[in-house]
C-alpha cells in the first residue's frame, strides 16, 4: 500500500515538472463592462472587432510575443513574429474588466523571432475566458459578418 502511494506521488510530481518554459496562447485582452459579465449567459456573443486571428503568447502574466498561424499540409504551427515583454496591466476602472481568452499552454525550448511552435494538438475553436485568475466561461470562436467573435457555451 505504501509503495503505491509513493509511486502515485512521484508520478504526480513528474507530471507537474516542466522541462521548458511554458507560454499561454491567447487572444489580445479586451475590456467588458462589469455589469455585462455579471449577466453573462450561454449563447452571448463578444465581437472582437478583428477580421483575422491575432494571437499572443503570455508567460507568467506578462505579454511576451506576437505570433501568426502557419498552416501546412500535415500540421498547424505558430511563428513568433515579434518579442516584446510588456506587463499586462489591470484596469483601474470601476466599470470595466480585462477579459483574457486562452486557448492552451505551450512549451518551447527556443524562443526567438522566426521560431515556430507546433500547435496541432490545440483546438483553436474552443477558448476559455478569464478575469484575473478566475475562469469566467468557456466559449467557441465564430464568424459574425466577417468579424471574429466568441460565443459563450458554458458559464462557470
């Protein structure tokens, strides 16, 4: 019994250990009224105002890089276009909150302009919405009048 407990703890510890730095693939942050967030329900839509999918990488809460998607025949990759470490600022507004839309976490040993990271395992249609560290909802990306939007599927 004790051996099973030790081995399960060791397995959990190894799974939590990261070999390379971890980056979060996100959409640019956007502001939403706090009242709207309180009334958020399934089926609601957030228009992002972009015609193309602009993605960024965050590391430990800092905006780190701008990336673009490269589709090839066998895989989907992101290419690092520019690196600019900026601290993600919170809002000082009483009416608005910053909303972060996260796709997934990625690990990469090399992190420089021009480097590509494989994202074949990432579903770019599903997104998690966060305010601070609290998960707000789950959603999917949709197209509304040639603009990218997020439709809420499940409110947490």
